[in-house]
C-alpha cells in the first residue's frame, strides 16, 4: 500500500541511529597483577616473535599505568626495544587505556606464561599416569602378564589431538 503525503506536513527524516557504545575493556588495568599475568596472557592474542618473548615475561609490578616486566635472560636474543611498545599497544587495547611497558632482561623468579603452560602440562601428565595406574585393565595386564607402566612414556593429549 502506498502512502500519500498529507498537505502541509513535511516528511521528517528518520532519527539517526545511536552510535554504538564503546566496547567494554576485557580486563581492568588494576586487575593485571603479577599473580594473574600468566593466566591472563592467552587472552591478549599475541602472535609471532612478540608471543615468543611475552611467554617468558614475568610481571614484577605495576604503578599507575606502568607495567614492569623481567624477560628470562635465556630468551633475550629475540628481544628488541620495539617489543616494549608493541606489548604496550596490545595490553592498552585489551584494557582500553594507554599503558607503558618496561622490560628488563634478567633472572625470572616468579611465574611466566611459559612456566604456567609447562606446569599445567606436567600436572595433566601426572593425572594421566595416576589414572592409568588405577585403571582395572592396566592392573590386570600387570598382574597376569607382568606388564609394566613406563611412567615417562605417558603424555597428556588434548581432546582435539
């Protein structure tokens, strides 16, 4: 059905679409602490050489918007001063506010993302070994055929593998 204009009434333009609200930060800068840095790191989506470096960073402190990291000296050959700015940009985008990053090369005493990944992998492998040791079929094979479970050969595989 067609609409007909009404005499003396001008057509009004449609109301403009409201601008979308800015996306909420995925984390607050204040929530970024040395204790949760390793667990938060994967959410940053870092790739390439910066990923290889950032995996070995220990967050040692934060003052206002300045994050201080120590890079495990074993991985310093990959490091370049540009990585500080790139990491600051990535974290700044994540928390939606500007941050400064300071990276010094040295001994790491706390947890890094790489250490968290390794500890998780080791815990899963230990749980897999324990599960196999308790498995009735494995026990039966050990008792009846003298089979041995070689603990070092047990690896945890992701469900997708």
